[in-house]
């Protein structure tokens, strides 16, 4: 277990490199084996993880540029643990359900390289190394959309790359400046997050640095008004690209807020609570309305993702255990549910070569298994109780209710709007007469499609009924995070606000 985190990070990349010499007829089985091993390793990590310890575990250190304090440092806590497990699970499921046949070998090799960068982002504790993997994750996704995407793939790819790269450059400036501030304060360089957590920054500096990090994370989420790249990316990406983008890459932005912005800039985080909530509310309501107006099934789910990510931001900036824990749980929930929905749309597209809602109708008659699984995922997406989607949304809104009951009620509209546009789409596509000849003899899902979807259906129900197995380790880590924010805050009103929001959790004992 000493080097399990490094194995988790670099095993997919090593396997991808070896994959170049694997026969193209065997590449699917090879990639599935690699992603399955990676998933099992993440479960072994969970089995060995101490759920009562809020600190980083299984830490590793290797100096890279010692004179500037840059080093390979990795560690895992209750937050990053489950995001890593979700990453390895959804990558494996995406490979199982993959239907793309064009240049399959290079596509799967690219996916394995992408898995390496995603896992690393959730485990790396050095800011410069984190940024390196953060940026490297753009390259495989750029290639996946650009090489295997639809007619507008070049435009979509460039928009995706330019948006995210620009935000990341602004974030890099903030990281370098924070490293310089640490040098001025202590006399030596360090980009280790645990070292940065120990220094207290002036309030005005926190505001500027929060803004610098905000652009990098908000564009990746994406938050309103930086969300316009996402529908294009989803619309043009192949199914496996949409699954991974929705399930994992978007969560890197919300994870960044929790790992960097909250503990590094506690006073600024409290100061910007309401502006962040307003942006989240706009995303929740506005994109839900845009989703309702869409005629493309995939675009409905894409805009739905932006709306749900708004709820995650709301929970994150509730700044209490319920809200932050709920937002992380909702990241996991959204990753599973949205990934499954994009996979389902890809399956129907393979059969009909269209994603337009008007081209369907009566699919429940010709594809009953497909319709049933789609219904389960749809109910989870709209937050039906006893499904995984309800738990995260409820806790996120419950956490923010302690901040502002009025804004929370407005945010609760996302459940109503989500139910409207999702149920309308389902009604038009699956119910009514199957009067189009092209839909009457469609093959229902079977084989590898069932294998890919059944585990996700099981998780949707099991974690909806018994979320405790994830929430308990999360609560331990989040409580430590809140305590860390409380200790580092320099303004008395910030300390008082954090104490007020977490009085039930007894932040200050």
C-alpha cells in the first residue's frame, strides 16, 4: 500500500503506452482489463482507508525542483477518495459500453491517458504538479472530440480548449503569486498545499487570489456565464467523450473550489458566498429553462448538467458540513447519472442515427428494457427520493438553507424544472404510439450494454437508500476542512459566521 496512489496514477498511462503494440482486434479487451484493474485498485484503497482520519493518507513525496519547493506529493482524504473511485468506475463503464468502431485502438489509448490525468488531479497535493495534470487533461479530451466528434467538432474543440486554457492561465498566475507570498513569509519556496494552509493572508490579498482561482475552476465546472462551451462539447463529442466529460472532468472544477479556494481563502470564501450563490441560482434556473426548449435529447442532458452543477456550487458555498458533504455526494451522483444518460442517448443514436426528440415516440413498446433503465436514471436526475440524486440535492439545499432560506427556496425550483423538462422529453420519446416505422423494430439493449448499465442502476438505488457508506467518511473530512477554515480565518466576523453555520457540527469545541 506504500505506493498505491502512484500506481493508481501512472498505471493507466503505462498501459496506454504498451497499448500501441497491442493488436487492434484485442485492444478493447486490453483496455477493459486495464480499467478493471484500475477500478479494483481504487476499491483496495477504499478498503485500506481509515474513515475516522480527516487528514491526508497514503502520502508520498519525491522532490522535483527542490530550489523552488516543487515536488511530487500525493495523498488522499475522504473527499478525493470517492472521486477517484467514481473516476475509475465510470472510465471502466465507458469502455464497456463503447460503440465507436472508427480507429478504436487510438481512441482507447487516448482514454487511458485521460484516466491518468483525471486520477492525478484528485490526488496531487503540490500546486504546480496539480496544474500540470490539470492542463494535461485537456489534451486527450481535445483529441477525443476533435478526432471522433461530429460535424462541428473543430469549432467545439477549439472553444472547449480556449475557454478552459484561458481560465487555467489566470489560475496559474494566482498559484505562482501565492508561492511567492509563501517565500516572502517563510524565507523558502513551497507549492505544497499543506504548507500554504498554514499561512494567513491579508483579506485584500485573499479577494484577488480567490478571483484568480475562480476563473480556472468556474470555467471547468462550468458556471454561468462561462457555460457556453459545454453544450457544444457534449453535442459534438462521441459517446465515450460525453460520458467522461460529464462524469469526471466537470467535477475537477468543483473539487478545486473545495481543495483550494475554501481552505486557502476562508475570509474571501465567506465574503463571496452570496455572489457565488447568485451565479449558481442563475445557472440552476436559466439552464433548466434552456434545457426545456431543446429538441436534441443530448442537449437536454447537457444543459441539465449545468443546472445540477449549480446545485453543487450552492452546497459548496454553504460552508457547513451538510452543504459541502452534500455537494461532494452530488458530484458522485451526477457523475453516475449523467454518465449513464449520455451512454443511453449514445445507444439510441447508434440504432437510429438521430438524437432529435421528434424522431422518436413509443420506444417503450419496441425497447422496454432500454425504457426502464432510462426511466430509473431520469428519476435519479430529477431527485426522486430513494435514488442517489435525492441525497446530494437534499443535503446541498439543506446546508444552504442555513445561509439563506429564501435563496434556497428559489434553488429548490431546480427539482421542479428538472422534473418538467426531463419528463416531457421522456413522454415524447418513449410514450404514445410507435407510429414511425424506423422505431418499430429497434433492437433492445443487450450484451455489453446491459453489463455497462446494470451496475449504475444498482448504485443509483443502493446509494439512494443507504448513502451512509459514503457520507460518514465525507463528514469526517469535511469537518476537518471547516475547522481548518475557522483556524486560518483572520476576520472575527468570518470565524463567527463559520461557527454559526456549523454550530450543530461543533466546529469550535
